[in-house]
C-alpha cells in the first residue's frame, strides 16, 4: 500500500509505502518522489533505513536528489509512524 505525504508546488508528489521486512529483517519503507512531465514522469525512490536511492528516472537534478535525501532523513520518524498507523489521517 502507498500513502500520500505531500505535494510540492513544482508538482512533485511524495508517497510512502507500508513497513516491510528487508533482506536482513530490518523494517523498511520506500519513499517515492514523482512529478508528471510532457514525456511521462520524473521518479525517485529512496529506501529507509539505508537512505539509498533505488530508482532515479527522468530529469530530477543532483541538487533535487540531495534535497529529497534530506527530506527523507529529517522525516524518517514520521514515515515510520504514519506507515504503522496506515497513513496520514485527513479530515
């Protein structure tokens, strides 16, 4: 299951997965950044807890990728909290 987190003014939407067990039994979450383009999508997926970029397709710049990594690092506790609660609850 994927849960909506935020949508930025450039059209980038951030979603995150349920918690799942990684190869070593650790609790993992995928955080996905995506925006539509004329030719499809720009996409980046960062895996918690390693903060590795697993997917990078399209035209996100190196600077944007570094910003996405910082967002994931600074919000990792929230991703785990909301994933364990079944996503954010909107009114």
